[in-house]
């Protein structure tokens, strides 16, 4: 009985409610102003899935989302805060945050990346990191990337399926671009995050 009570309080109730409320607000805003395709971003998928992961206190779901987006969220934070401090540009992943053609309040909604990074580090620390999630993260990437290319427009460039957030790759054909992306996301973005999380919080 004591162990069951301990497990049920691994994730504070206030965090479950706060995360759910935040996600509901973001969904309403993005659905209206950016459209449903915006939820194909890996960060948005993680944001939504963590509602279930936190309420169920599921090590698997939380670990899976952390594996999927840890490196990307770290790069976003470095890019955004580096931009604020006028430091040398690392990637263009957060350049849109400084685009004055977009309303400031709408750009401010993207600050969810900050608590998202915090939760995908805190979650595996609190619940333990499930090392079996990496193949599932890669599978999700291989499903979501072609789906994004099929359903979205070049202007949106969701998940960078049309252009990379840096100068390289401009001369690639669409097929080459997607092959590079579908190889790089699991190996360059997900695998390092997986190994880091496993080293720190593996169960």
C-alpha cells in the first residue's frame, strides 16, 4: 500500500493540472492562428503526449518524448537565448522568435519550449528513463516526416522537411533532402539524447 501511494505521487498534482491547462491554451491558439498542421512539429507532439505521460506517470511515454526532442529543445534554447543576448548564431531553429512580422504575443506562445525542456529532463529523472524507447522514437520520426512533407506547404517548413535550419542542403533534390532528414533525425537528434538520458537516468 505504501509503495502504491509513493508511485501515485511521483508527479505532483499541480504539475499535471498546470501542464494540461497550458497545453489546452496552446492548442486553442495554434489551431486558430497556425492551423492543425502545426501539431506535426515534434515539439508539439511531445507537448501533447506529455499530458498523458504525466497523468499516467508513465516512464515509457515521458522517456519516449524526451528521447524524441531533447537535443532539438536544447538547440532551440541555445538559439533563442543566444539571440536575446546577441551571441553568434548557432542554428536558425528559433529565428522566427525574432521575426517582427509575426505578432509578439503569438511568438511568446512558443516559449513553451522552455518548460518543455525542463519537463523532459525532470520527467526521466523522476520516473526513470526507459532505454527501450529509442526504436519507437525513430519509428515515429520515419512516420511523421513523410506525413509532414505530404500534408504541409513549403512556407511552413514544419520539421524542416523543405529546408534545413542552416545553410547546407540547398542543392539537394526533394528525395535526397528527405533521405538525409530521415537518417539525421534518429542518428543526430535522437540517438545522442537517448544515450545522454540513459546515462543519467536509465532504469
